[in-house]
C-alpha cells in the first residue's frame, strides 16, 4: 500500500510517481495514463470522467489505487 493517500484531485502522473503499482490498476480500469500526454495535466477525477466514469466508478477506482 502506498504510504501517501491518493486523492481524486491529484495529477495522474503524480499518482503513478507516488505509487508505481497504480499504473497497472489504472490500466485495468481502461485508463492508460502513463502513455498519455494528459497525465501531466489531468487529475484522476478528470481523466476518469473523460473516459465516461461516474461518481461511483471514480470512488471505486480510487479505493483500488489506495489499496495498492
């Protein structure tokens, strides 16, 4: 588990830097963030919503990342 709690308002690139295991989790959810230029500009919430995620899906994704 990451020592730092990941929040939905963190940039995707920062999340992966803090918690490298998050890359695999994000990919499993259909977010291939590391290869996207938007990862340095979008938060987890923005990226997920850009892929059509609703509130419940964003919350579940965040829980998965924080369990890693």
